[in-house]
């Protein structure tokens, strides 16, 4: 029996979607699903959703729920991680405190002040999870969905190098699917090559029947003014390759847009967007919980196997080969990227495991754009590993949007304010105020 532990199963909609993808495979052997969350109400809701999803699909996995993490991990073959440390309350802090200093953000979960502090409050929990996995189920694949993806995988590599950790994100999939729709070709017939860092990788090649699709994309953009009012399209037109994350995300990874009222208007950048998304997620959870309590049908999304974790489980268990995109430590995968930081590259998956592909070097302009992202991530991880609060401030200083928007004195004052606001959620050595 294949055992899959879901950590952060209280992210109930995401859990439902992953289970729907898993149970769509009719050639998987018997499954044991172990759900874990620290919130009893969310855990109970997750179990209800799991049972309803299995019943709807006519499947009969063994489903159990566990408040004790080590209990959930016993004998696991795969561990799927989707925790969010601090929840909605910490997300509000990540936006409201920087806004008082005049710093604009959109999603705040990858780099920037929001990404830095989301990472720092996640790292202690990740370290504890890694210790448990290596003790209880050391051969398990650890499949991480928690953001900031690149920093989390780099941190796990630094503190638990024996952990078989892989980061999974759907941004490349949805980017290519969207581009195929835009240029009017079937997605299943598109071939592409992409690599870089999570949320800031690049489509280096996009083809249909061996024909380059970039000229057709140029034509569509030239014909549509609204397309030209998107951050990622603006990036593509100036850098020559299409980025793999949405405009909302991409805007805050760069020094060019967020500090300018005119650019926010021109490119329709939704400042503070993730606060609304987070409120909607909470509302969706509450609606789903209430339906379950009332015995109502919770429904199911139109099913299509999209997420990578179920595909990995299927490939490793059945030996079915497939190619996906993974986030793993850079061990010669991307030339010019620091060793140990997280590279996003294609990988083949089969019965022997996950095999990342070495991709060579990015075009120099793309490597240069990635450099600020990598600098912020590398310094954030170093701050936590070394317990050095100055490295935390230096991570913020080299961040693209933060450094373009604030003076260095403001950046240090903001970091002090964020440290105070997040308090005990941060690693203990970093809970200090630092001034010159």
C-alpha cells in the first residue's frame, strides 16, 4: 500500500484538488492517505472533503487524520507539504507594515519583504518537519508546495541535505497553456524549453510542429493593446523571452514598476492583490466546512490532472515515465547560478525517482534579472542558517522592488518593524532590533 502524508491538509481546497488528481489514476495500487494539520477544525474539514472526493470518484483509499505530525508520517512513501505558517494574520502583517513605509507589494510570497518574512517564519517549522521525516520515514519523497519555494528548498538543502526534497509549482504549465491559447494552437501539441528560478523562469523555446511560435505571439501582442498593458508582456518585449509567472507576481520581483504611479496605471498592477485572494480563500474554506456540516454536496472542479505531486506518485509507483518541472538545489543544472540555490528545471520521473535535467546557461539578460532574486534568497537563507540579523537586512537591501522604492535607512527601519510584528514566529536569533 502506498502511503501519502499531507502536511497542512487544512488548505482544504488544495487538498481536494490533489486528491482528485491522485484518484483519477485507475492503475495506482491501494492508497493510504494521512492528513495532518495543527488546526482541529480545518483537519476535520479536510477529512470530510477527502472522503467526499473519494466517494465521488468511486475510490476507497484508507483515509485517516492526525493532529500529531510524526504519527501522520509513519511509513510514508510521499510527504506533500502545503503549510502556511502564521496564516491569514501574518499575511496581513506582510502587507500592512511595509505599506506604512510606502512599499507596494502585490502577492508578497516569493521575494521582497513579504517573501523574506514568510520564509523566516516558515524555516523553523520546515526544520522540525525535516527532522521528523528523516527519523520516521527517511526514504520518503518530500514534495513541497509551500512558498517562498526557492528559499524553502534552498534552506532544506542547507539544514537537511539528506532529505529527498523537491519543490513543485504549476506556473510553467499554466504559462505555456495560456500562450498556446493566445496563439491558437492545441496545448498538447506545443513543445517548449524553460528554466530559471521559481516564479521567474523563462520560456526559451516555444514551438508547434517544429515551428517557432514567438513570431505569432508577437503578432497577437501587436494587435491587442490590452496585452501590451500586462507586466509579463512588457518584460517579454524588452527582454526577448516570456517569463513564467503572472503579471501580478512578476511586478514585485523587479525594480522597474511598483514605485511608479504611472507604471502601475499603464500596466494595471493590482497593488495588495493577495490580501483579497487570502480573504476569498478563508471564505471558501468556511463555505466548504459549512456545507460538510450540513451534509450538503461540496461538488468537485472540472477534473484534469494538473498538479505535479500526483503525477510523481503515479510515475514512481507504476514506473510510468513523464516529464515535469521541479525546483531542486542547483548542482550543475544551470551554469552561472550559485551552487545550492534552487533551480527550476525540467525533470524526468520514473520508477527510479526524479531526475533533473542540466540546462546550461541562461541568456545574459535573463541571468542578470534573476541575480537580484537569487541574492535576496541566498541572503535570507544565510540569515536563518547563521542566525545573523544583519544578513536579514542585507537581503532586503538587495531586493529589486524594495531597493527601488525605499532608502537603506527606511529598509532597516522596516525590517525592525517586521521583526517586532512577527515576533516569536521568527527564528530566535533574528528577533532583535538592529540599528547602525
